[in-house]
C-alpha cells in the first residue's frame, strides 16, 4: 500500500512551508540540499521538519494539505507541537458576526 505524507517545514527565517509527498526522506533532502532553485525553501535553508502525518489515501492527503496551507503560522505551530487546546482556540471564529458575538440571540 502506497503512503502519502503531509509535512510542515520550519525555514531558517522562521517561515513555514507545507507540502505533500510519497517519499518523506527524499523530499526533505531535496528541500535541504536546495535542488530546486525556484522552491520557496531554496533561499530559506536550512529547514527543519516540524510535522508530518501519513495517509494511505492520496485524495485525503491532498485535502488535508490544502486545508492546513490556509492556516495561520500560529495554528500550524500548534498542530506541530500537539497543542490541541491552542489549536481549538485558534480555530474559533473571531468574526464579530459570529453567533457567539451576536447580541440578537
């Protein structure tokens, strides 16, 4: 059974990169060695792997990668640190129109 990995790298400038691969070690080494000069991480090396999750279904992995790419850096760091309480807090809607903040209850 083929495996797919969604991963988060922390770059030398503290920016985060999220990606997907079917070979985690190979892809990490590609980032670390700077094999692709147009890659986001090329000028931000060295990189550190701070999170990875394995999937058996490529579609599920793609959905998860797309989802977390939209997250804030704080939320990604909470995921990487297994800080699920903070992840929940950061996931709450803070919009003034949210039902929690609507005085017309």
